[in-house]
C-alpha cells in the first residue's frame, strides 16, 4: 500500500481525495510534521522548493548567432573567397554590407528577459512550518513535501498543499485561474469528483490568502507544483512563430537558388570562357548579387518603425519581430477577466422577489456588507460603493461570521425600528432559513410557489451571467447583545443582489473593429460558460459554439483540430488545455495571437505567434508577452494589427522586389555568359550594382501601404514567393536580352560599352519597377509612394546614369555610353513597366489567395 500511495503523491492525481492518514503515509509525514532529518531525506528525493531558470546567453554569443543566418553565411563565404584571391575592394564591399545588416538587426533584437527569475521573485522569502514538533520560520526553498505550514491573511502560499484545518479561509486564485472572485477553502472536500484544480481542500503555490487561517500539508514543491509547471514551460525554447517559419523557408529557398545558379555559371565560365580565377570572382559577385543581403536590415527598420508607431498609441513592443505576426494574425485568443473585463466587480441590480428594483434590498445588503468584520470580498466592496443615504441611523450590535456550511453572513444592528438581524449569502442557503417574504412592504408567508419563483429568478440571473446573493432579515425582540447561528431562523426574504465583472469600455468597439479587419476572437477562460456568454453579449461577440475544459480533456488532437474553428467560448480551461487549443488552430494554418494577464496565461502568451498582455497584468504575463498594452483601451489592439499589416506589407515589397529583380538580373548574367566572349558585367560592377540597388530599397520601410492591403490578414507563403519570382524574374530577363541584342547588333558594343550600358539598364529597370510592384492597384500611379522612397529611387537612377561619365566610373571599368542609348533605354523602360503592370493584374487575380487569410477557410495549400 505504501508504494501505491507514494506513486499517488508523486503523480498528484489523488492528493485531494486521499484520507489524511494515507496522505501522511504517502508523504512520510505525520500530524506533528517532519523532523529535520526527515526533511533532509525529502529534499534529497524531491529537490528544493525552487523554480530553476535557464542560463542566459552572453551578449557576445547572441551577437555571433546573427551570423548563422543562411543569407549572411552566403555573403561571408563570398567575402572569404574575395580575400583569398586578393580582391580586397570586393571583400570590403561585401563585409560592409554584412556588418551594416547584422549590427542593425542585433540591436533591434537584443533584449534581456528572464521569465523564471521573475516567477521566483514573486514567491515569499520565508514560511511558517512545523519542524521537530515546534513552529519556526524557514526559507521557502527549504520546504519539502510532508511539511506542515500555517497560513494567515496576507500570506502568499509557498507550495501546493492540502488543507488540514481552515477557518474563514478565502484564497485569491485569479492569477492562476483568471477567476476574479475569492475562492472559499476548507479541509472538507464537498465533491470528491472535482478535479484537483477545483478542489475545496487544496491550495496552490503563487496564490494568496485573503482572509482566515489554515494549516496545511505540503504535497508538491518547486517544478512539480502547478505554478512550477508553468515556469518550466517558460524557460524552454519558444515555439517557432509563423513569421520565423516563413523567414526560414525563404532563406532556404534563396540558398538553393544562389548555389544552383552560381555553381552552374562557374563551371560554364571556367570550362569554356574564362580562367578559373576570373570565373570564381564572377561567381562570387553573382552570389552577392542574388542574395537579398539587406533583408535583416530592412526587417529591422520596418519593425522599428512599427514599434515606434505603436508606442505612440500606447503599446510597448518588446520583441519587434512580433509586429509581423501581429499583422498576419487572423485568430485572437483571449482570457476574459482583466483583458476583456476590468477585473472589477460591479453591483448591477437589487431586486425584490418579483424581479423589480428595490431600494430596501440595496439598503439591507449595504448594512450587512458594511458592518461585518470578516472578508470584505469584491462583492461587498461593490455593494459598499452604492451607499444609500439613510444608513447613518444604524449601529452594529453583533455579527455571525461566514462559514462554509451555512454559506452566509449575518449582522445584528439597531435602528429606528428596533433591532434587525440581516443575512446575506448564497440564495439556496439563505432561502432555507426564510419562512416569510416581503413584497411592496407587505410581509406574507413564504409558500412553495414563492420559493420556486425566487429560485427561478436566481437561476435566470445566473443564466444571464450574473453572480447573485440573496438578502433576508428578521426583526429582533429583546435587548440581547450576542447572536449565534441558531438565531438565523424565521427570516423574511427581501430580495436578490446581482453582480458582474463589467467589460472594458473599449471592448465592444474593439471586437467590431477586429471582426471587420478579418480577425476572429475566441475566449479561453477559466470562468464558467454562463458568465462568459454574458460578457460576449455585452461586447457584441456572437457565440458560434462552446467547449469546456472537461470536454477537451477527452478529445485527441485530431478531433480537437476539427472542431476548434467553430468554437467561440472555451470555458473552465487549464493552461495546458489553452495551449492545446492554440496548437490546433496553428495546425489548421492560422496565425494565432493570445492576450492575457494572469500567471495561468503566461504559457499561452508564450506559445502564441504573438503574445499580448495588458497594463494591469501580473509580471510573468508581461514578461512572456511580445506586446504590452499600456492603456486600458483595447482599440490599441486594432491599431496594432493595422500597424503590423503595414510592416508586413513593406517587408513583402522588399522580398518580392528584391528576389524577382535579382533573380532576373542574375539569370540574364548566367544566360549571357553562355554566348558572350567576355563577362557581361565585371565582378566589381555587379557589387556596385547591388549596393546602389540596396540603397534605393532601404527606404521601403517608410513607404505608404494601400488601404486594401491592410483590410485583411496576410500570411507568409513560400509558394507565392516562388511563383512571383518565376513570373516576374523572367520578364526582367526578357528586357535584359533585348538590351543585349541592341547593344551587340545595333551599337556594336565592345566589352566595356556592353558592361556599362547593361549596368545602367539593370539599375534603372530593377529600381523603377518598385513603383509597379509596391501596389496591387492598376494603374500603379494611383497609389502614392512615400516621398523618401520616390526620392531615393530617382536619385539612384540618376547616379547610375551619371557615374560612367565621372572619374569614379573609370575606376569601375565604365566608359561613356552614346547619348542615343538613353533614348533606347527610355523605350525599354516604358515597355518593361507596361508589361509588368499587365502581368501584375493577371498574377494577383490568379494567386492572391495564397497570401490572403479568409475566416473559416484553411490557410494551407
């Protein structure tokens, strides 16, 4: 038997249902607690009551990791080859590009976060424990399973524990469950079928004692506690987000393109055209030319711009890369309490037995809440906030405290009409002591029909999502000064008071804005279905379906993935179940955001593609979040989503623009190398071309984004990028080959003129085409680019046309092209822009669904 009990103790499955003597046996403890020797043995078996943290990487190591990006590795390889063959200028250009990109990216990404350390700080330093048959205070890290601890109001609970005795014991579990109301606890388990998380006789590390006293036996410590399990997930590697996955796929795609084309060109030139050294340098330059090396910098500039814009609107972006996911997000999962609601209980109604507002109900409930000296819970505070005008004439005589059997509180007061005993509590228990009912000032006998009517009113309030208490009274005779529970009899029912945790003022508008923007809201809460339905009603959120944590517990992942899309409310959820829901949504192709404010939300915040917290959240929720809303205004969410879509849009502009143009130009170079007797462009010219092009594109983060683009979520889709490259890249090459033909057969160009003219044509086509590609609008000039993008693009075009006529041009091997070439160039540019514009309209008509996220439609191909 002892072995089985120890297994129960380690697994934690039956700790709340085991008889006390069996629990003592399973934990090697007794009613006198542990001895020092026993405690040391327990520590060796279970470890310290501590939440270990992951060692943080050094700043140097974090910086060096930036160089592991596949795109950066390609450039490093190219730089090393250039140095090896003595091409210092080429190497200097490449290394400059690398350093600019990596340094900017590092400073944007650098952050110091240690979630587990913050969890540790939230735990009290010492606890009162019974050791060697005497009570003493010890550091909580020295607590072990089997220790007996004492708890009083104001204490943080230092470990998971089973209650042995309890008096007027209330615990705030909102940080773990999201439930704003204090939870009553006792040593008695009222319902043995309840899971551990809802057991009345069990308390958890990280929660706090609001009132009363208790003694408890510690059952779990450290990482084995519910709180510790959460901490453990927070020090593991975060799951890959949608944006990170897309970026990694893109890097691999470009690596394949680069190596395939470069190897082909090298062998063709080395075997048939040039010597090996020249072919190697040419191939290196080609690799640099094809690589979107400024992508990390463009991403950083984009994200910095988005972060600054969001900070101005009241949101702190801790992890800039999350802005991209914010823009792609099409499902937002959120906790209810503290995020959609104010976590502030409000008195809504004070009803007589017929359901009408009644001031006497408010007066009597106020007297009860004001005068009793026990727990002033949020319900009492909500009542006291509505102080009636005629309460000053009442004086307290005595009170009968709350207990878990009666589930009610009574106070005796004296007033103008004599002595009154006023009782407030759970409707069923309060109604049980009533024999009469008051309606419109008249008191009559309480019939069975009256009881059914009052209970029906109570149930209706519950269905509407309200917390409800009943109020009754009795006129006292005599002048006694002490009252007991035996005096709670022959009471007169006066009515009900109802409460709600009201939604934030901005919640309703925010839900409407998010819905209009294509973001579906799902509520994952520890609260029950009825209360959550009422919150949804108040914020205007249509409920498509409801699923409870118990139902999810009996579903496999496949089943959950099939049904999760049609559910709006997930009630009575544990952190593990919340993560299962989000993983199912991600598995279905959604980009998922999660917003929460409690300890129980921290794993979900971290698991999401973008984690969001609010200004009144617990520290660990804030530390786990990517974005923190500093203002109590959920409209910032919608503004953040739009900002994220702008950031995503400008990132995609660079990727589509850079990859298609680079692929087209390098494909042209590769093709030309097969029939030309010389290199179509010198290696140093390719590097200069690439550098000028990157400078022109560095202003893309400042560009305007069309309203039509930000109206719906967009997603990373590598197939879409491939199709864009293979459609628009060859168009660029077509005009390159037309240029080659004109230069060879009309201008009779030698190597120097050919290289100069094509350098100019290449820069002009690949930079000016941004005005067409940056928008889906046809014709493109109806969408206005930013002034900086317009200026940088035109400036680079001017520099490319002028540089061959300068001394700098001669350094790069350029010659003066004839003036007539510029007339031909103008015609080529016009034809190129028109063809791309026509192709663009066809392309987006056929392939736009690849990156659109439509509600209810799977986002995977």
